[in-house]
């Protein structure tokens, strides 16, 4: 990971806990070195938004974020669905 700091908006964190049942703070503990990352081209967000599938402990998470200089700003974080788990497994099994 080229950024050295993870940040997120506290109000956005509360909303994420309500919506997805997990805190954005989990992003601090994600294994970014083994994350499957791609740019989110579904919309124009005003800055390059990225998505990743990343592991923390024995769980795989989906995370949306933007890199701003030395900071990685977390937008959303949730547990992965079965399709995302399969994508992650197939990507690393193929390498």
C-alpha cells in the first residue's frame, strides 16, 4: 500500500455500521498487500474511486476508497457476498 494513513468520516462510519453492521475502522487492519483492487468506473465520482476485496483475520471484506496523497479515505466497507468470495478465491488460485 502506497499510503501510510487510513481515514474516514465518523458520521459515515456510524452510517456504515447501521447499513452493513461493520465499522470503517476495520480498514486499518485489512491486509492491503493481498487485496484484489480495481478502479470503480461505474460513475464519475470527482476523484478516482477504487474498490478492493481484502482480508482481515479469517474474513473477506469489500471496501470502497480513494487515495488522497498519503491518506487512504474509506468510503464504505462490508462483508463480501458469495460472488465476491469466489472472485477473490479464483484470482489467487489462478496465480
